[in-house]
C-alpha cells in the first residue's frame, strides 16, 4: 500500500485509547490528532500525540481522511456523528439498537450534505454479530437464531448497581447459560425466555454502615436491569474489586440452527472471547475506517452499515492477493 | 420482494439436488430448468421439474436470471463456468484453491464479454471460511489464524482409498485434533505441522481374498493423501458401511487468536457443524445467486468473489428492514 490513511480520533476514553493503539498495528494508517471536549492543556496525555479541542475540528477538513468517533451512544454520538459527518468521512460504534433507523437517517443526510461517507454502528454488536446474523439467515432461511453475550462486564448494568443506595462500587457480569448453549450446539432449537439465556452476577462493595440484604433486594428486583434474570450478588472489598475486577472482558456467540433439504441439521456459530472489549471494538472501527476511506475515494457518499460494505475493503491487501491467499 | 429470480441449475449430482431443495426454501426464487450432460430422457427425475440437455442452455438466454453451476472443480467447472458465464449470470463453488487466480481471470473475461456477472468459488471453504479469514485478519492484524476441517467425509480421500487394490468400498473422515483446538481456544498460538492439526480415519470394505495388512500399508503410506497424517484404517462390512457411513457430514472452524493494545488476547471463531455438506454448500450458492442477480441488475459485470459482495445483497429483505431487525 502506498497511500497512508490519515485518521482523527474524537473522544479519548477507553474506546479512543483502543483506537489509538489499533492504528499503531496498521502500517497504512497515521494518527493526525485526537479531539476531546476537555481542555487539551489539562489532560495527562502520552507524548508524541497531537491533542485538540473538539471545537477545532473544522480546521482539519482536508487534512483528515477518516474521523473515528469514540463517544457514547446515549448522548455523544447522536449529536457528534451528524455534526462531524458533514466535515469528514466517519466511523462510529452507535449501539442503541432501537434507535439505529433514525440515527442512520440523520447521519445519512449530514454525510450527503458534505459529500462524505459515514459507517455507522460498527464494532461487534452491532457489527460482526449483526453480519453473522444476516449471513446465517440468508444461507439458512429455515432455522432459529440465538445471540448470547458474555461472559463479560456490562457497563450499563454496572452503572445501575452503583446507583443503589449503600453501594460504594460494583461491577456486573453478564453470563450466558452454558447448558442452554450446549443444547443448541447439539441441535436443540428451544424457545427461550430472557431468564433462560443469561445470568447476571454482581460484585458489590457496600458502604460500611449499609444493610447488605437491602442492597441485594434492591438489585435483584430492579426492573429492566435485573428483575427478569437470575441475579446473584456477592459482597467483596474494594481491594478485591480493584485486584480481580478491573479488566473489561466480554464476548459471546451468534448461533443459527437451521435445516436444509429433507431436514438435515446445519449449525453455524460465530463467537468472540475478548480480554478487552473496548480494544476489540476499536480494532473493528479501524478496519472500517479503511473501508470508509476507500469507498469515499471511489465517490460513494452517505451513511453505510456493515451490511453495505464488501469485506475486501477492510483489508490493506489488494484483491488479487486476497483471492490467492485467503479465498 | 416482488421480483422473482429465475434460476437454472447445471449439473444434477448431490450439489445440484441440494440447490434444487434450497431454492424451495426461498420464496423469491423459481427454478426454470435443470441442465445435465446426460440424456434427460434416461434420467430418473422427480416430477414437476423441467430437465434439459446442457447443449440446450443457449435457448434459455434471457429466460434465466442466474445459472447455478454444480459441476466438479477438477474438470467440469474450468470448462463450464467460462462457457456459461458468457450467456448467464452464474454462481459456482470452484474449490481448487491453488487455481483460483487463473480461474478468476478466465471467468472474468467471459463474463465481461457477455455483459454478465459471475460469483466464483463460493460455498463454505472457499466461501464463508474465507470471509472469516479475511474479516478476522483485518480486525486483528497481529495474530495467528487456524483453519480446521471436519469431522467430515472427504470425497477426494475416499476416492483415493477406493483406488487401492483389494478395496471394494470405503470412506474417509477428516478429524481435527481436539486437544489442539482446545489449546487455541484457551489462548495458545502454536506453530502446527500438518500431522498435528488433523487425523484421518478410514473405514474400508475389503474384497474377500484381499490382504488387509497390505491394504492398510498402502493407505497409510500414500503420498499427498495420507503419509503426512496419523491415519487409522478400520475394516468393516458392506452392510456396516451402508448403515453407518452413508451420510455426508462435514464442518470445521476458522479461529484467529490475536492481540490488541498492550497484549490483550482477542479470540474470534467461526464454526460449522453440517449434517449434509452438499446441501449446505448448495444453500450458500443460492444466497449468492440472489446477490449475483441484484448486482447484475445494478449494471455490475465480470467475476466477483465473496470478498467483493456486500452482505446485504444476500438477503431478500430490504436494507431498512435489515438495519432495524438484524443490525
């Protein structure tokens, strides 16, 4: 590859740091600047990286090929992606499944207005898992699909625990029910309630004077978050939490159990086992940044998803090499 | 979907029969005719299907949207695909990995000459496995990739057994070495010799007067096919062969064990467990027939592979529905 893709990062939390590290693994990419809403002067930043306040983004039009957006889906991306999509090709990991249709429309309009291309909602779910759901359903139209998440830390559920009165700190693991998965792998196609697919394991540091039984009750009965699941609450010390629960592992599987011909069972499965959820999501974003750049170079515009992009665009290798080596 | 895709099948072995059954699972597709090199009058054919001699294919130009080619890779497809690619959009499962580059070129020229589109080398390997190799390598550039096949019947190796003097019938199973797979799933990244990845299990019916030890020696030492593997030979009766070994199961996995950031392990795996290898390959061919038709409708021409085609083209659902339901 002769072309170096010039990349910007917007947002410098766990995901933005992961993107920075992932760019270093891809010799055809170069980090131009990291944009943040905080005052760059006040940040503890690694040497050799150029930081800018997000308000300066406009000055980089024409100097950045793709902006990778690393904000959160609740409030950051619905505002930031349309704004930046008018100035740059963008990639994001917007993951509020129910709001994807309206998000797509708003980004699509902005990208078209600026003559740019935006890849929305990539990462692993939405992202690689979605791709496998589509692929397996298209290949095995008669069948049943299952998506399991975990074992892994759920940020939203961990936040919910920490809002319970008397809780000092805590973390929540989503754990798929192994016996159910084993059955599906062996050919079962059960109809599953929420409770049968995943368990929720909470590790909680209580405040000194707190009533632990009251905390436990508040957690396991919390609507939307825990009430529909079998939930366990284990009380631990701050030291244990720091020592044993500071990682961000995650993963899961998409399984489709289908039938072909005269009822022959055909089972397809895609799975991930991740020691770092944000670093893996970041790695997917960077591969799609390459695709966004190349599609844009070809004159394509507007919002795209992982369903719209040929896999070959993700790789730095030319098509002939891919056919020879990987097909 | 309002448009019905009119499909032809060329070749009526196991794969062609599987395609016929797969078309019945896809309401947006209609089988127009099955083409064969045999005399259609002499075939035992199911009722309601129109059979034609392959020499009549030219009469169907304009009446078939996609021709699905179900011949073998050794001699059929290198000849048939370029011939038919000039007349029809085509899909095939050419799987001689080493010859894909030259096959691609010859089909590409033919398809361009006829203004058609041809998807070559789809199925599961090449095909879905190739897509996962590319995807995982692009997302995790620092890592090690492993492809395992089986447990499943290898047609080529079964044929090789049957050519050994004294052998009346036989079947060969390729079996991945489970302990190695377990290690990789747990994070190991070994360098593996051929022998360490797969075993070969042969079930052989000997002729009555044959020297079984001589047969065993001939099989396990056969260059290219068995000499580089740990091979077991079990002698069984014709009745056992018919009763226990008449299925065509197969499957396997693509696993990539990568690292991101400061060395966090990230493992991605795609696996298939198939009761019928030809029926699954057929199901993939049919999904790509839909894509071939739609790409051709958009004016695209020439040879394409699974690397060139957005996943959305495989599904009968419109893009908005895919984003809402599956992303």
